[in-house]
């Protein structure tokens, strides 16, 4: 994230203008006493901000067109499709779902192979220096290698694809909610995300590859759906079926579920993650395709793991893919176990909300640094890398050496390689350093160590406390730097540490294994921060391979989420708000029932309409002087007067001007004439600016027949409908424009009162125009 100050200045300026106008209105209003004030004082400035932070870059955002544009060309194309073409469309949907799963699985395997080998050989060299008691040389090598890996990842993000920084999940949520997040799913972002993730995770930073893998899956899906990168697209006739926002949305949903499956080897959890967390719109057919994609991912990952078991993949063996097996311990519950389980849930909710709160503050500080330029972004990333290297190498010296259990073989305790639960580090023979075991390894192996079962005396409570405190700090300072980063693994590391601490503190009070306490702690902190329940429950069951954990895991997740919701929003909702993305939540604010869409329309500028057969000069003038993306088509002087024909999009008007589809006289065109100039594929194309259109003076006097381009069935509401009801409809259908019609149709009454867009339904924008709504809502809460 970056340039947040720039976004804040824009919003602050708009708010200042609104406040000034509000004060001026109060000074000029002779009836400003309480007896004569209207119920809702309108500022006539329903503001909107078209800027938001996408990835790590301030971008101009627009909404997506998920609505089917039912114009004459679409209807003709739909009627002309044969059964074979319909079967081709269905077959392509499943083929693309298969390719999304296949490519996401292959890329996830590549990332895991690279991370395990790069980080593994790095740690082997460090272990050799430590074995020779050359601690300074070992630290210099570790810090230098981490520095270079972080530098590569950060340079890629800063210089080539700023939108690849961070996890990418908030932007994916926004896209599936109907917000076009530019430069988010292109080929540069995919390449930078892959190699940036390899560098950042191999550098030992406190971040995971789970969030980046979700973004990678979405990039793969988007590129497949559009036939490749923007400049090198494959112009296959079959791909024209997917040249629309609705089908891209379904593909990107498949990509997000495949990414989660690739990260956790959890097919059902990946589907539920897409359903619960990122997707706004869902249906049963999409459920089947996402499940099919995740099944393909699992098959690919399992195949490569079997192949790598024979030693063909370097240091990548059974590890690399997060799979924390705790099925070797019997799980039995007693009434006394309910108390520690509830305590874990409450602690997870409190700590999760605290983590969200402090991360919000730190991200604001980081944006002050990042807005100074690319060099400062690089310096911030490299500073975090150096700090991390100092901590993970220096803190094990604070831990006391523990004697090895005599029941263990000498080869397993102590260990000097990159694996093993008993890292010798600075200890004499026959003893091990438990804190070095957790720190001088990959994050995946660290979780395996903490989750390990039947090891009640392996880790000292002091070492676990140091580890927990360190990773609380690292999780806060690492997220937000200019590298691809995920939140799942840092939260799992923190949660598992305090879960195991609680297990040790319980002692003989409970018979639950300490490894199970670590699992429950990780689950509770994730629920307390991310506020997910169903998907997390299934993911943890698939991770731990122990179905007996289901009841207590469900209880912990429900308690943690409930406690967290009492304090602040989820971490992804917090990031969405920070980035300024106009996300429409599933539940409207209660005060939205106290205002109608007609009152919102009164707070906006007058709606701009055009006629069905319009002059070229009028169209050019409207496009140059407005930024609207849709215009109602209204004809005057016919019976009945002021007839509303529908809505025409800005992109279609620009297309008509580019194709020079001009008439010398005002007349309707025939269907054959239209099909010679336009195709349904032409209307699906986006982009184009009025500045790129050249129109001569003679052409300005000509006419354009817009009737074949008009969406004759736009979604519309009556002006007396509440904003809460309109917002639910707008979100559920996935609209970009919603027409507001008058309650009564009569001569002299305009057929269109106004148009609602996404920005008009954002709570902050409404409260700026109607401040009394917030005051009335606050007074009700006070009672």
C-alpha cells in the first residue's frame, strides 16, 4: 500500500468543501431554527471519489458491468446461437475451469520447490557456520542472503508491478463486488507475484505465500478468459463468449478458490473460502466449477509430491506444502475441557481485533513513508529484512539449552541440519535450543514444530513467549512493505504460539495434547482477525487430518469471531476502507431506511439524457463535458410524452463515433444495416476515450440511431424506495447503474428522476450530504 496520503488529501478536500457549503447554507437560511428545519437537510453535494489504492498504486477506478445489456444486437446474437454453439460455451466454461486449476497447481508447485530449495540451502550454510562456532560469519551470510532476496522481491514490485504488492485479496473482493481494479490481473502482475513471492518467503520475512497464491490463481483465470495479455491476445472466435464482465467474474472466483486450495492443499476449504470471504454473487453452477478447479489443483500437487519423494526435487521432499498432520493423537473431550477451549476463543477474538487495530495504525505510518518515492519503499522493505535477520539469529542466544530426551536417538537430537525438532545451535552435545528450532527454519516448518503432538516438554514456556512476542511485532511491521505478502501464515504462527503456551499453562488440568492447543490457538486468532468461520473450520480439518477436532474447532471459531466483531471490522474490511475502494457490504446501515432514493437524486446534479436519434454534435458535447458511464434515452414530442426507451452506455456511444455510424437524416436504421457495422463482440469491448475520436464539422451535423445500442430493460426503482432496499438490490444483481423513476407518470413529469451508481450508495458519501442521518442514528443508540 502506498500514496494513501494522496487519497486522504482528495477526500479531505471534498469534505472541506461540503462543510463550507453546509456552514454557508446555515448562515443564509432565515428559517434555520429547529421548528422550521426540514427532517433531512440536503447539501446538494452527494460526493464521490474515483480514486483508490489498488495493490500499491493510486488508480482511477470504475464499476463493472455485470448486468446483461439487452439491446437489439444482444437479442439477435442470443436468438441466432445454435445448440452446438451453446454446447461450445458450456464446454469452454469447464475447460477454462480445468486450465485454471492445472496452471495454478503447477505454479504453486514451482513456488514451493523454489522456496524450499533457496531457503533450505541458505539455512544449511548457516547451520555449517554455527557448527563451526563461526556465529558472526553465519549471521552475515544469513542477513546478506535475506537482504538480496528481499531486494529482488521489492524491486520487482516497486519498478515493474506496484499492484502486485501485498496479498491482493482485498482487491479481489472488490472486483467480485463490482469494482474494476485496474492493472490487477495482468501478465506483469502474475510474473512479479510469482517471483516476488519466492524472494520474499525465501528471505525469511514474516509473511506467507497463501494470499499471493490466491492472487496468482485470479491472474491465471483472467488471462485465460481474455485470451492472454492485453497486447498479445488470442483472437479465437470461441473466446468471444467470455468477453464480458459476468463470465470473467466466474473465472476469477474459480481462480481464488484454486489459490487457497494450492496454498493449504484444501479443496473444500478453497471453495468455501471463495463463497464466504471473496465472492459477492454465487450460484450452484459456479459451485460445481470451483470445486472442479480445486480438485484439479489437488491432483497436480499430490502428483508432484509423489514425484519429489524419490529425491528428484532437491531439498523439497514431504515438506513445502502446508500440511500439519495431528492425526496421530487421540482426541477425547471432557466437561473440564470446555473452559480452556472457551478461553482460547476469547483470547483469539481479543488478540485478533488488537492486531487489526494496530495494523491499521502502522499502515497509515507506512503510507507516509511510501509516498516519498520508490527509494523510500525499497529502504523500508530492506530495513524490515535486516531487523528480521537480527531477531531470528540473535534471540536464540537468550534461550536456555535443554537436554535431549534419552529415549531419542542421537541422530534426532540434537540436529544441525535444516530440519528436526531439536536444533543444537550454540548448545553442547546432547542438548538443544528450542527457540532456534522455531526461528532458524522456514515458516512452514516452524508451524509443524509447534503443531507437533506428543511433545509436552519439547518447548519451554519462556521460549514460546519470546517467539510469540517477536512474531507479533514482525507480523505488524512486515505487512505493508512493497513485496507480495500473505496474512494467513503470520497469524497461524502467532496463534499457534499462544495456543501452546496456554496448553503448557493448563498442565494436568486438561488431557488435550499441546499440539492440539496450538491448532486451536491458530484457528482462534485467524477467526478473530479475518472473521471467517465455515471455511476456516474446513481448512483446519483438511490441514490437520483429524476430524475429531471438528466440535471444538467450531466452538473456538464461533467464539473468536463473535468477540472480534464487538471491537472492529475484519482485517480485509479494514484494508478495503484504507484503500478507499467503494465496497458495498451485504448489510445496509440501519439509518438507510430513513431516506429514499428520490432524496439521493435531489442531492445530485440533474440527470443528462439523450434522444434515441441524436445529433453527433450533441453526443460529442455530452461525452466531453461529463464523466457519466450511462445515459437514459428519452424522446420528447411522441405519444406518450417524454417516453423512456432505456439506457445507453458511454462505451457504446464512443464505439458509434469511432465507426462513423452517421446518418444524414433523422431516421431509424434497419437491422441489416446495424449488423453490417456492429457485432455483439464489438459491444463487449471496453475502453476508448472521447479524446481519441476525431469528428469533422460536417459530421457534427449528422445523426446517430442509438436504438440498436440501447439496453431496453435497465433495472429501475421508484423514487419512494428506501436506500437500504435499493442498496441490497444493487449489490445482489451486480449493477453499475440503477434508474430512479417518478412515483407518478403525468404530462410534464420527467420520466427519469436520476441515476444511482455505486458511489451514491456508500455510507460515507450519503452522510456527507445528509449529516442529520448520522446524528439521528447516534441519538437512537444513546437511548
